[in-house]
C-alpha cells in the first residue's frame, strides 16, 4: 500500500464520516481499501489486532468520535522499512 492508497482510504473515511459514526459510534476504525476491517476501543488495540492479519503499512486507523477532532488527526501505519 502506498501513501496514495492511504490517502484514498483517509478521503473515504472523511466522505463517509457521518455514516461511519452512526454505524460504529465512538471507536477507532481500521480502514483498508475503502472498507472498515475492524472497530476497536483504542488505537493500540486497532493496530495490534489489524496487524495480526494485515501487514503494517497496509491500513489506517482513524478515531471516529462524532466531531471534527477525529479527522484532524491523521495516523498512518505506513511501514518505512
């Protein structure tokens, strides 16, 4: 997954934010290929669980809390190695 792919996933998150919040409530969403592949109560849990089946750098984890603070912070799992 490239930065471009992660940017697409982030944009998808932004475009679908209201629907995602309605569906998942307050959660850390693991997103890959414009799809939610997991919903967790903490960022660390999301990364830990998602990395069991997905290589680091192939997904993003975004906070979904119902307000814009969730999407003004961007966290990426991009693997630089």
